[in-house]
C-alpha cells in the first residue's frame, strides 16, 4: 500500500526536528499543534480564522461524529473537509480516550468498547474494525487505531492488560484498513511504568503503521512523571515517521516535548481556558476575571499581534466575560490559538537556526500559571 503521508525532515537540533508533513490536503509544517475540533468545529472559531492564524491541520473525534451526525452523512456531504468548510488536513481520534473520559457509560472487553451514548443512552459497540471504518467514511487524512487510554492511577497488572489489549486492537485495525489514501497511526500505552511503556512501544512500532503516537499521558499523573514517560516513549519511535504526543499540553510541555523529538500535538487547553476567562501570554497565563483589569487599557499581551490584542483592552475583555457575552470566548480563543501557533512557529525557526535550546530555556516559564487569584 502506497504511503498516504510523508514526513520530510528539514532541520535538526539534538532530538528536536523541523519538517514538512505531506498529506492529501496539503503540507503541514512541523512541529505542529492541532486545535481540537471534537465535533468537526473548533469551539468559537470559524475554519477560515484558523487558516488565517496559520493552522493547517485540526483534530476531530470519530466517536462523537459517529453519534452525530453519523459518518454516512459526512461521507455523503463530500467528506469531513467539505462538510466543515476546512481546506487543510484533518486527524481523527478513534474514541479510545472516550473509553476513559466516559467510563461511567461504557464497558471494555476484547471485542471493543461498549458505550451508552452520552446523548440519548442508546448502545454503541466501537471495535477496532468499526473505528477504522468510521474514520474511512469521514475521509480524514490521518486515522488513529482504537486503543485503551489507561487511566491514572492504574495498578501495574491492569496497565499490562491494557497495553496488551491495545496491541491486539492495533493489529486488528491494520487488518481492517482498506483505504490507501488515509494514514493510520498506532498508539503507545503503558501508563507510568517504564518497562511497560517500553514493551508497548516495541509492540506497536513493530507493526506497519504510517506514524506513531504516545497516548495515556496528561491524565492526572504528576508533571515530572508525564515528561519522563513521554521522553521514554519517544526514544522508541522510528525516526522516519511522524511522532505524535496526544493530549499535551501547556506551552512549557510543548517545548519540552519538541526537544524529545515529537512532531505533532493536540490539546483542549488553549480553547477551554479561553472559555473560562484565561489567556496565555508571553508573561504567563492570566485570568481576565481578575479585578486588577477593571481599568486596564492595555492589550492581553503587549508582544502579541493577534486580532484580539490589536482590537480590545483587558478592561473590555473583562467586561465581556463578566457580562457573559459570546465575544469574550471568541476573542480569548483567537488569542490563545494565535499564541500557540506563534510558539510553534518560533520553535520551528529556532530548530532551523540551531537555537532551539536557547528558545526553550528562555520560555521555560512562559505561558504557565500566574499567581493571580480567580476573582475578588
């Protein structure tokens, strides 16, 4: 089967690497962050706005789209790009994360994940085969194999059973694949046990996937342990294929993971934080709800060139948020996604210029929690 995607590495600094991911819907400059559009929409943002900010790939979720509106309808409407009015690439998560996040309404066995729909309670069986079929009908550029996202904490015995289940599902996913125009990625699990992570990585990378992801992290474990497991997993991933760290994270997390050799990232953090009144800035993360911004005529970030920072004061954004205006979510989301896109662009340029280690060191604390209180 011909390779539907190709990663071209253009520069390296240590393990960090800059590249170009060639997909059926265009080239994605890497390292790349993918905004999360679970239901074929990034909350508060239009597809054209994402494109203008600089994004060329977004993430959607096969489980959610299978429930509503259904993959058959999306295929009938010309595939996910045509359906959502997006001209770039799309990666779809298979639904493995939902097995953990919706644990109260599902049951996992060797066949697959038995859900009760969070919408209406109707039963749904998601198997490795059906997950691939759903994603093929969606027409995404990159599909993810069905896995079990091992929760934290998990006993060692459960973590081993979980990674073995993920390995069996990975093999079934590959056998079920019939599309030659869509890539399929395998996912490394193993919880926070180093030897299990290594075992899972060896299992998954021995299979014929087009790329590889590290999953099951940033699910509640301590930050140092998350970074340790991410680095360990990355050390086993092939150098000639894309490496994707799932669900991570903060700006500092991204910079650390790029130094480990990861190429792709996704996280709800920039969009979810925006809807909760939080903005990532060059001086750290701030809460616009704080009373100190009541009469602040300055922008969110003096060093930012986004539409929000060029247009609105902190005082006005605080007013919008407290008044419950939709514009608050739109403006803060636009800013946060611009911040992330700019951070990744800076990282790519630094790798090409051989200065990435200096960039990562200079921004080690940027974008993280400030010491602000929520509201007074």
